[in-house]
């Protein structure tokens, strides 16, 4: 059994302007794809910010547990070497996200 599909009408707002050639349409499509990729990258960067922050909070909890277990030297080392550190020299993750958005 075959069904004939009737193409849906394209409203005037979404119809290709007559003055645009194929190359211009292709270029505009590439610009649109690139802007979408930039937005996706921003989302990944924000996810990185959240994951890094979550890891930092997890280390806080681990330090607390280590102290309760009497492992003060381990807790001190983790606190000194890992917790609250800048992920990039001189910048926290939120600053990297802000720089990306500003640029």
C-alpha cells in the first residue's frame, strides 16, 4: 500500500527570498550551524563548571569524614592541595564561563 504525501505549504515568512542564490543560502546555513555549535559549547562549559563545583563539595565532605576517622594528615593534604583551587591559573570555573560569554 502506498500513500501519497502532499507537501505541506510553506508560509511566506519561511519561504526563501527570490534574491538569495544557492551560495548565499548555503553560507547562511553554515552561520546558523556555527552559532548553534557555540551555544552547545557554552552549555558544555556550564556543565563543566557545575561538575567541578560538585567535585569540590564532594571533597569537602570527604575531608570531614577523614577528620572524623582520625585521618587528619590526609584531610589536611586534600584541603591544602585540592579544595577551592583555581582550575586555570588565577580563575575559577565561573570566571571562565563569564569570559566565554563576554567574548
